[in-house]
C-alpha cells in the first residue's frame, strides 16, 4: 500500500516577513521600494532572527537587484541603532573599512594613526576578509599597532589611551556580519556591505564613507542626511576611505541637514605605476621614513585632510594641518 502525503485543506498563514519580500519582488510594474518605516520594520525582523533563511536570501538579492534607496538605508540604520547597546563614547570620526585593497596598500591606516596621534578620536570597524585577492584592515592591525577591540569597554579604553580603536562588525552586530558572510553563498555582495558604512554606531561627530560604484555616493549622503548625521562620502581608492591622488575627488557632504558638494583636483600630474605586489612592510617603512614614495605620501596626507574637512576645517587649512601632523609624527612602530 502506498503512503500518500496528507491533503492540505486549510490555507496556511502567511509568514509576517512575506509582505516585505513581495513589495520588492512583485514584478516590473508591481514592485517598489520600501518606505523608511517598512525598511525599519523589515530590518528589525532580520536582526531579531524572525525570518527564514530563504526569505533572507531573497530579500537581500531583490534589494541588490533594485538598488537600495536613501529611505531604505535610513530605515535599516534606525532598526540597528534601536537594538545597539553601545555606551556613550565620545568619537570624532566613524571610519568604516569593509572593501579591502587590491591595487595599492591601505595607506588610510597610516592616515588614521597619524590623526589619532594628534587627538582625533577614531572608531574603525570592518567585516573581515570576504573576497580573495584583497588586503583587509583586520590583517594589518597587529603589525601597525592598531588596537583590536572585541567589546565596547575595550573600545573606550583604546580611545582614551591612543584615540584609535578597531572593532569587528561581528562583535557589535553579528546578524549583519552573517549577512555579509553570505556573499560567497549568494555569489554577490548584498546591500549590507553598503549599509555598514552608514551605521555610525557611536554617533561620531562625522562619518566618513567610501562608495566605489557611481551613483551610490549621493544616495548614501541623502540617507545620512535623513538620519541627521554629518558625513562626507567619496569614491575612495578600491572602495576604502582613501583619496586617490591620481584622480579628481568629489566630496558629497551633509552637515546640519544641509547637503554640499566639493571638488578636489588630482594631486599628481602623472599617474603613478601600480606596485607589482602589496607588501605590508612597505607601510611600516613609509611610516618610519625609511623610504620616500610619492603615491602613499600624497594619498595619506589627502586622506587626513579629508577627515579634517569632515570635522569642519576648510580644505587648504586641512591640507596644511595634515602635512604638519605627518612631519611631526611619532615614527616608532
């Protein structure tokens, strides 16, 4: 006798998260972006682990295909901030580092170290090494003596001691780290890679953001404006917060709810040759002053100037101050 599956005679209840997937995926004519409130609710369910894995994957990829809006990014950020149990730590700069570098060394790490030596309090955070062939901040923290902090208490101590702290995303938003880690399962980066740059978990005076793909910079600036944050968004080298001296830089800023734009011309008349390999020892040699290298010096001074610009210093004064900071740095490492 053959066993048959029981007949379903009652309509099963719809999952509470299903409407959010339907909003994004209801065809070319029926689909739309989430409102800010819908985005806040949807991300809240994701963070509270109230969705199925299939829904999570579908939601992330539909967002990726559509491209997230400023309202969605603002709503997602609000959901995270509502659940974030971070102490009230004073921070000048929020410095997300999620892309990794593949063409040049991460000179922004030296820029952050130098700024910290001059009293600028910086929180850096990242999502780990997720793409082959790239060099990530997490891989260089020990060599460059940048404190790796696993708790907010450690962050506070590091900021008080040396003005610089790095905290992995997985230690303060593990649900978001899990979504980032789906990159190799889904085959594409999800919108969480972009969202992480906006979060500014400690409410720093200024958030720095680097968005590589054209068109997204303005969306990120607008999302931060909706949240009332002060930020500068750039197309940084390799997707990291680092000015490329061989190219013009456009700064997308928002301060006190007002959007502004600024053009910084390229700093080098000739394009530099890309290094054959990325040797971290070269970072330390440049910091110590053992070697002279035009590209990193231009890149890190301009990146320091960018950070100072975000804290309210006009461009020319910011470059002059960054040069002074660099020349007077403590070269021990």
